[in-house]
C-alpha cells in the first residue's frame, strides 16, 4: 500500500482531485492506495515513469518509449467564472433543504391537526350516538308511562266521578229528610 499523500507529493497532483477521482471510480482510499489504484491513477493523470537504466557490467541500457512528453500546465490558483459559459440565469432558492424541512414540519403539523380533528369528530359522534340511544330508550319509556297514566287517570276519574255522584246522591237524600229553613224577607 502506498499513501495517498506521498503519491500526490511525488507527482504534484492535488490530493482532493486524486482522492475524488479514485473514489468516483470505485477505489477505496481509506487505507492508502492499492497497486491497482496507483496504476489507474497513473493512466488517468498521464504519469509516465522515467526510463529505468539497466546496468549489465559496463554496458548501460536505457529503456523507454523514446517519446517526447509534454509538460502539463498547472491549473492551481486558476479562477474560472462559469457565467461566461451561460446564456441564461436561473431562479434559485437559498438552502432548499431547509425550505424542504420547514415544509415537512408544516405538513406534519397539518396532518396531526387533521387526525386530531377526525378523532374529535369520531368521539363527538360516539357521544351523540350514546345520547341518542339513552334518549330514545327514555322517550319510549315515557310514551308507555303516558299511556299507562292515561289509562289509570281515566279509571281514577271514572271512579272519582262515580263516588262523587254517589256522595251527592246521599247528600240530596239527607237534605230531603229535613225541612227547608224559613226565608224571610
């Protein structure tokens, strides 16, 4: 394993650029660079190793591809204004995730209020049904009581009338036994 830092120093590559490229291409850099990651980085960033001379006795052989390499320009410190590449502008919302979070909180509050209202309405309906059941039972009981009252008062009134008529007849019979008082005028 080779360290990411030493590789970047040796080949003058910004560490964040190399790390981002390797991670984007599936290379894990958490424990350094694997030989495969080193090889892939060298190909991508066009790093050529200087030819290694082979020494055999007095003879020295230099291997290499005998090509001239071009020095890559350094873009460190370069500022590029992307506005120069655009022909339009866009309407943006600053911190859209905070706006989304606020929306979600508001939506959750509304949903809770809707659920609470439904629960309150269901409770009120249950109480209304209970009250209706109690009142309906009592109303039916009251109707029966009224019929019974009508029957009983009718019987009592008939008995009262019969007794009153009998009393009146007895009083008249008693009055007939006596003399009427003198009325002088």
